[in-house]
C-alpha cells in the first residue's frame, strides 16, 4: 500500500474492550506480514502502553500533537510482537485536546510508512473534523443494551461525517441474559463483522504484557481476532445471507456449521 | 421450546435405537454369563526351524498358558517326533501339566541322540483338558555331525631297512553333514621288543565331502628287525552354532592299521622294488594263465576268483592244491586235485568267504601250495600268494575293489583287472581309482596301457600313478578297469595289495545350503515377509550375500543383504515385501552367493484379494457349542455401550448449550430501535439547528 489504512477503534462507553481489540488486531495484522503502527490517542486514560509494558515513556502522543517531538521519534518498537507503538503518556494533569493540532498530528502520522495504523481513541469523545484522517471506524460493543445503543449513536455520527464504519461484538458469553446478535444487527442496521468471545486468556495476556493473540494463538479470542484481521487484510466485504433476512451466515457452511448454529456453539 | 422439543425427541430416538442394539448384545452377554465358557489355552514350541546334530541329541522348548482368565488343573497329551515325508512317528513321550494359568508354564523336551532320525522332521505337542484340546507343531532338521574317517593309508617302504625313514600317505575324508575342525592325525606304532612310538600331525579342517591327502615322514620307527604295526586315527571336533548357542562335539575316527617289516639282513630301501614272496609263473610243466592277486570280500559274504592252470608239457600232470586256514574267513576250491593233459588248460575256482567279525581294512596274504607231478614222476612243489582283503559295508562314499586279476602270458605281458563295485543303495558320483607302479616294473611308459572310464598316468616320485575317474556308478553296479604292461620286468610286484584305491563320492555337498524358505500367502494391499534359513558348513569365515529380486512393481525392503558367517552356522534372513496391488501369482528370484557358491531359487508367491482367508490353519480347536460365545462378542457389547453413553452425554450437553444461549427478544429489539430513533431525531434536530 502506498498509504496506510487507518482504523479508528471507537466506542461510546468505556470497558467494552476497545484497547484490547486494538492491541490484538495490531498483533494479528503484524503476524500476517504487515507493518503496523498502534497509536494510543486516549488522552484521558492511555492504556496501550500499560497493557504492553511500555508505560514508562517520556514522549508520547501528546507530545506529537503539541508538536514538541516528531512522530517518528515518538514511535517505539514492541519487541514481543514486532509492532510499532506511539504510546500515550500518563499524566495527572487535565489535558484539553486541540482538535486542529490533533488533525495535523494525524496527518503527520499518516505520512509514516506503515501498512496499517490503528488508533485507539478516547471513549465518548469524537472529533469529526479529524475524521478525514481515518479510512474506517471499528465500533466495539458488548451484548448489552446500553453498549449497543451507544455504538448505534456513534454509528449515526460516523454516517453523518461520511466515515465508513463496522461493528464488532466483544466479550460475548453466549448467555441468555445477553442481547442476541440478531438484535444487535437489527438495531445497527448492518452486519456484525466479528464475534469476539469473553476469554480468560485476555487478563492473563495483560498481566504478561503480551497480546493474547501472541500468547495463545489457538484461544477462541485469538481465533476471532484472526478472522477480523483477515477481513481487513483482504478487505473482504461481508456477504448477505440468502435466507432473506439479511443476516450473515455464521461460521461458514456445511453440516458442522449447521449443527453449530442449531446449538448456538460459537 | 418448540425447537428444544424437536431436539430432545431426535436425541432420544437415536439413543433409544442404540440402546436397543446394546441391550440385544448385552442380552447375548447375559446369555454367555449363564453358559460355561471353556478355559482355552495356547502353546508354542521353539526355537523356530532348528537344526539338530544327530549325535548331540535335541532340545525343544515349550510354553503353555491359558488365553482367558481361568486356570486348568491338568493338561495331558503327548510330544511326538515324526518324519516329515512319511509322517511316521519315531519318538513319543507322554506329558502331563498341572496348574496352567495365564502365567506361562515353560520347560524343555530333551530328546536323546539315539531317538533322533536323520532328515526333515516335525515335532507335535498335543494337549487336552476335559473340554478343550489344542496342538502346535515345529519343523526341524536332523543332520549328522562331521564324520571323518581314513579313506586310505599307506606306508613305504613296507620292508625298510633298520634305521630307515618311513614315508606315509594318509587320505582323510569327511562324509558328514557339518565341517570338521581341529583335526589331528594320531599315529601309534608298536613293534618287536615292546617297541612303541607315537606322533601326530595337525590336519586342515574339512568341509562335508572334502578329502585331504597328507604326506609325512616318520623317523625312528625302524630300530629293529621284525614286523611293526602302525595304527592311525583322526581326532576332530564338530562345532555348530544356531540361535547364538554353540554346540561342540569331540570325536575320534575308527582306527586304520598298517604293517611293515624290517628284514633281519638288510632289505630293499625306499624307492626300489620291494622283496616280496615270489609268485611263480610256472611250477615244473605247470604254468598259470590266470592268478588272483588281491580280492576284496565283504564281511559275511563270498567272492569267487579263477585260477588258470596250463600243462605246457608233453605228459600228463597231476596238480594238487592245498589251501590254508585263517581266522577271519575261509578259502575253498572247486577242485583240489586236477589231471591236466598235455597242452590242456583248466580253471579252478577259489571261493573266499569273509567272516562277520573281523579286523577291518587289513589284507591277509594267503599262501596256496601246489604239488605238480608228471605221472610216474616225483612231484615238484611251489607256492603262490594271494592277498585277501576283508572289509565291512562302508558308507556310500566307499567303493569296493572287488578283485584284481593278473594274467601272465608267454610274451611277458601283464593284464590287471580292477572290478569296482558299489555295494550301497545310492548312486556314487565322481569316484577315483588310483594305483601306483614303481618305475622298475614298468620300463617305459609306452608299454603301459589303461582301459575303462576316463584315465590318465602321471609320473610322480619314481612311481607311475594310474588313475581312473568313474563319473557315476549305480547302486550295486560294477565297472571294470584294466591296465596292461608289456615286457614287464618282474611279476612279483603285483602281489602287493593295491592300497591306494581312493574314492571321492558322492557329489560334493555345497558348503552353503538353504534348508528352509518361508513364502506366506500374500493379500492385496498388505505387506508380508519372506524368510530364508540357511546353514554354512565351510571351514573359514566368509561373507554371504542374499538377493531377493521381486517382479516389476513390487518393492523389497532389504533386497540385498550381506552377512558374515562362521563355520557350521545356521542363520535366518527376513525380506520385507511391500503391499502388492493386484491378486495373482508373483514370482520372486532368490540369489544366494558366497566366494565359492552361487545358487538361485524361484519363489512363486500367491496374492489373494483382500478379505479372502488362507485355507491353511496351524491350530486345531475342538470344543462344544457353548464356545460360540466368545470374548470378541463381549468386547463389542462394551464398545457399543460406551459409544451410546458418549452420544447421550454429547446430546445432553448440546441441548444444555442451546437452552442457555441468548435468544432473540423481539420486545427488547423494538425498545432498542425506538431508543435509537429518538437519538437519531435528537442528532438530526441538532443538525437542523446548525
């Protein structure tokens, strides 16, 4: 690619697993051979560095935004995964983002030679004027009403500013109290491109500062992230199902897939 | 709930069907538990394809155990050895085993050497309990150890002077089935005045059918005048290895005795014509047209020879013949008193009969006395000697020199006839008859003529060596060999017994013998093994190569195999054959070679389609009808029940997952859509304001 594909990891609510998805998506794309830059643009609570064990940095995204440091100098490699990180800096001071500076900073970051740039953003904060720097927004929602409605609200905003978006259902337990995927898609008015299960490998990986995708490739969480990365790498569009109800066929075709759907095995 | 009902119904139907099957099987199992199952047992004999040496006896290992969890108080039966060809048993021992359980009962059958028979045999162990019987078999081969004997021996001169050195020639043959090693020729001499002398000569090892001629000198064995007895025998070992176990047999051949006499006043030195009792060619007016010089007679049998008498005068002659008596046989004549007219020739027969008990391989020189008188005149006396050799029925390798006849005519020519007889029931191959004539007897080689079979004459150490080669002599067959000499110098030589008759027969046995090739029945798509067992009886360590060439399209793992073998070693080679794609007959070729041996074998192998069973069975099982309930069916019941249980558990789990999974809630969906639309209107309202 001549220009990087920039993905805005977005959610209206905190705690939906946005940073975890951002980190593991970056690791999965890196494993597929791409050059990946992971940007922590959460000014209030930057967690990328904390999760990956690079929290003790002197310069970060805030410095790049404020123009105190060149973006190239702020990027550090994560040796365990091979991805490059532009971390946030933890500070007790309140910071009010200058949108224009942010926009310019993103423009400079886009000029870095990467295939994918994944930007972890602050939940609930949207700078529409900076949307031009992104190719696509990836909405993260959990299977509960408030999270879904928040994601839908954000989706509407993206529609308004012409930013393409897709939705991922995260932290699925497949319990009766959860909202079904059908309901989510009905409200979202589009397909959910990935179903990421709740998996114990995630807290384990965070404690070891290694992405779950690298720690245990065969875990259900890693497999789901792998499929998500495939979508982005191949830019495969989600296909309409032929059952007339507009739902994506889950898990492929064949007898096994049919049985899995019948018994709701994901 | 509708879907759940359908799911549960399907699972229940499947589980019910499977349970009915397992129930049916378990019913059989229930039946089996109420019916007595016999305590079946298995057994085996080892080692596989053994070779036993006849004189060493045999040991066969056995192992018996019950095949199910039960014990047998007593098993009885027998262990039988039988000839593989005739199936006639030649050794049987009854056996009883108590307390047979799943722990194997091991032991050994020891068969004494006098109970073994040469050749291929099969050992069968048959055992019976009250309700079950079984048997197992083992194929084996019994061979003779090495059998060394002295085929011929001579010492010269037979009348040495005092202090002379003796030259001895001994021919040793091994006509056993295994190589003879560590061979020593032992020589013991006794003579006048309690003289004794002993020495030994180390000989080379001999493979089966191999012979060795040994020349050696003996000094210090002629100190006094008188007659000496020289006795020889060969001590040797047979060392045989099989299955990493080595057997060693120590043997001594039978004795061969020669005599020589040191005359009191000098005597012929070595190399000159020996002094011997004179054989007259005439006594007065009586001349001999035919005179037996040496006759070989089988112990317990008789042989007739002719004595030709001719009246060369012009008057009648009375001829009286007196025969001696001797210990190991008898001598009879057809007529002991003959009246010969002038110019008449008459023949009388001498009948020589050998006694059953005798000292073998000894020639007896018998004097036959003549008195010849013209009518009305005083008689003239004379004596001639005939050599009479007694022998026993030798192994097939021994031919008999049945008679030799001397004919002396007025032209001083001699015709000697050698009649060679095969006394056995086997054809003898490549027999060699040889004799020597001193050059003092035969003035010129050109005067010596041989007839019969293929022959040659060579000059060696002042002697003419005459040889005839008989390629084949049928059982009880006779062939006649002759040699004639014109212008003979002395007829007295021909009295000497011909002691250098040697035979080499039967056909030499190859030092490398393949005695067993196992070619199993092949099945399409399955691999199998071809096993080759062989024995090497050479006398030196050597390399053996076995090459099993398959037909096109078949692969043999280890097609060419090389191994180093030692003397008297039995070894087994296994060739792994790759799966064969088509049924029919596949022909393999086996090549076996060593530095001196090349053999080939054609091995056809039958390939059956998959699923066909071989018709041969090595186990015979007899039991009552209850034995149709078997462990095999019980295992099927257990497996089926386990599979049903697994399916039921899986079905229950899947149903549980289905029941606890999230489901579409239309009310909730409508609520979220309403809330989304409100948010949308708010956002659009703000846009309008903007």
